[in-house]
C-alpha cells in the first residue's frame, strides 16, 4: 500500500489528490453547504476562510462515508437478513462469505476512509501556517483544528474495527492493526501499526480535539460538538473493553439531559422518516439534489410501475420475532409491505428505517436519502448498559437497559443478571440499532459466531452458496476483513502483514 494508493480516492469521484493540486469541496458563505470546486495547494492555507472551506470538505467526505457500503456490508455479512431472489448479487460476496482480498466493496471502504484521512492530514500539516487577525479568528481556527483531529480519530476507529482483530488488552500490543498515516506524504509507505498503537492514536486525537473544540452540543447538530467527542470516546472505550471509562463517557452524555429519548411511536417515526432532530447528537447536513450522501436502498426497492417492493434483503423471521407488539419500534423500523418476486406476490416485513426523507427526494419517488445520523443517544444508553454488565455491575446495567426499553414502550425487566442480562442487552442492540452497520462488529466484540435462521418465506430467498443457512464460528478469519490485495502488492512494508487466512499477496 503506497501512500499514493491510500489517498488517491476522494468522495463520490470528486477528484484526485496530487502533489500539485488538492481537489476539494468548497463552500460559499453558508457553512452548511458544500458545492464542488478546487483550490490550488499553494493557495489553500492562507486565511481563516481557506481553512473553513477545507473544513467543509471534511464534512462532505464524512457524509460520503456513511450509509451505503459503509454500513450495509457489515450488517449483510451477519445473520439478520436473507438475500432475495431479486437481489442482483449486490453485496453478494460479502453476504455469502465468498469475498476475497480484492473484493471491490471491502477495497473501496478501505480506500474511502484513507482518502478522507489524506485531506485531514493535509489540513493538520498546514493549518498553523494561517495567520489570524484577532482572538476571535484564533478561537475559530482552533475549533477547526480540533474538528480535524476528531475526523482522524473517527476514521481510524472504523478502520481498526473492520481490518484488525478485536482489541484485547493482553494481546493488543502484539497484534497488527492498520497503517497509521499521520502526515500528507506521497512517498510514505507505512506498515501496519499494532492495535494498541492505533487505539492510542485515536485517544490522543480525541484529547487534542477536546482541548481545541468549543462548540456546545444540541439535538440534531450538523456540526461537530464537544458531545460528539464524548460519544466517540464511549464507543472507543467499549471497543477497548475499558468498561469503567465507557460508563463515564456514556453517563456524561445521558446525564446532561440534552438528548432525551423519544417515548412515542410518532416521534420516533419522524426521526427516521423525516430526519427529526430528536436523539441525534450528530446528524450531517444534506440537501437535494446536489448535496446528498449514500443511500441504504437495498432494504425496500419500491417499483413505481408495479407499485410493489422488490428488496435485495429482507429480515429473517427471528429478527421480526424479537420485537414485542408493545415495542413501537416494530412499526417504525419495519413495514408489512406487498412485494413481488418472479411475478408472485408476497406480504412481508421489510426494514423501513430508511424510507427516504421527502425533503430530499429528487423526483416524485423516494431516493432513500437521509441526513446521516452519526451518533444517537440510544446507542449511548446501550454502550452504558453493556459496559456495566461486562464489568459485573448488574443492577446498574439492568437499570440502564430498562431506561431504553421503557422509552420504547416495553415493560422494565426485573431480577435479570449474569449471562441472561448480557443476552438481553445483545438482543436490545439488535432491536435498536438494526440497519446501522453494527452487527459484525458486535459479534467480534462478543467473540460470537453466527447462524442464519428461518426465512419469512423460503420461496423468495436465494439459495446461492447455501447462504440462507450459513453458519460461521467466532474464529472464522473473515470476521476480520483483508488488507486489500492492491495495497499488499504495491507496498513492500506490508509484506508478511496480511491478516491470517487471507494469504500473503
């Protein structure tokens, strides 16, 4: 993996990073908008306005690295869905576990994250060249620098979870993580840092961000705030099995009461169907037609001519059965819809978390576009519950779990502890976070394998590679994605550093 290969791809084909010119997304005076443009590298770091435009590039790139393959691959690889006979092999190799080390989805996710990191590193390398006029500009520039540190931490947390083993305190110092690229350098060919080194860098960047950023959090913020730092810290500490720290970070967000849980079906439906701000710690800006991100369009697939749905993937029956009738997420996250496969009609429960916000339609039919929800307080409650349970603090863990359950219409659980409590927390993560790209990461963290189960209707499920009944043990090497073969071939520093089971290309 040469540095050139790592950084050459930018979001949505916006352009290539070269020595002479950095292709960037810029803005007008409205900081919430990111139209395309290009800034010559030698002119890019002179004023606060330049820094602001480059900062907005990073927001736009983040929007292009959420949803789509960035979330669906990790879920489709798991045990929550079946591919239908009409799925057209979209995400096919990941779903069937036949993907190899040059799989285009896995490769593009890797390149997408490192491409975004290139702009972040370029920003951090040059930001101190900017001269500020007064203390107000100095504070603004410091906040932008803090946001860049946050972006870097965010991408490395994603990379190390997908392309390295789960963090284990006893082995993190010896197990390989991902290459740490911290400066914009076309000639650099880094090898892989250890998992411990990558997580140390993540925490270091979050510490820098916390010292520099000043923006106070509010529901539905489309800009980074100090609360976003805390939300990412909670995730990272859970990744690292630092349960006490995860509880502290999660509790700080929850106890601030800035992001109360919704407690009605209509309010939660508006969160997903209309991108209402409730519960969102960070929800990125989007507008139609030119400032949109990726779409999670594989779960519905409405055919306007047939007036029926032809989804690529449908939830397995056991997933639907996880939801009690009193749980209003069942009617918010799913819809019982008329589908058609091979000219036959089937009434089925489809994942309806991403129906498309009408305000973002580009025509009369949904384009399945939403403002990306990066952090939600519901996840923070689940982080707290899991960290407490795995830390042996069952009474507190049950209370944390019940806070989310009762907000969603369920009754509080009583007298549950030990493994039974942990299983309830695992089930609640599915109920709340389904479709948000967490399933494979959760199974890795829990050291669990997977077994796909009965379909809603076996008639509509593809049988390719026996995928509907696929079962994988927790130690299957494909839980850890391969370093893309292209990078293994072009970067001598990666020689002998491929993940186990993937060969040495």
